[in-house]
C-alpha cells in the first residue's frame, strides 16, 4: 500500500520543505488585500486540487503522480499564488513537475 515508502518520502524530501515554502508564501501575500476579483485555478501537471476558494485565492492541493496515479493525501495550502515545483513519486520514482497556475480577474 505504499505506507513505508510514503513515510520515507516525507522524511527525505517532501513536506517539511514544502510546508515552510507555503508559510513563506502566505506571509508574503498577506499584505495584498482582496479587492473582490475572482481567482481561477488551473492544474497543469502533478497535482490535484482538494479545495479552492475563488474569492480568497486560498487552495489546497495534493501531489499526484502522472505515471502511476499516486496521491500525497496530505494537502498543501497555498494563498493566491501559482505553484511551480517538482517531486519524485515515492511509489514509482518518477520525477515530475508540479505546476498550478493561479490567475485573478
Ligand atoms: Zn508514481
């Protein structure tokens, strides 16, 4: 079921780093005020949206392997910014990009 390899992945290179990046992004974007626009979220690759709020721009995503379908099931929260990163699937070791485009109109 991939439990061991997932844990190994988390410890090796995954969510500790990702979490601090998200914190940083949240901190940086807090000076922007919501002026009533609508956010649009587009997953380009390597992820699946768990939640998204078009008013605040806050969304959560899981990493998803394009090769075998593995999902992180440990949502990362982002506020109003696009994501461009990469990860190596703990199940099949496929290295891939995570790209989510966020636009506001
Ligand atoms: Zn995979």
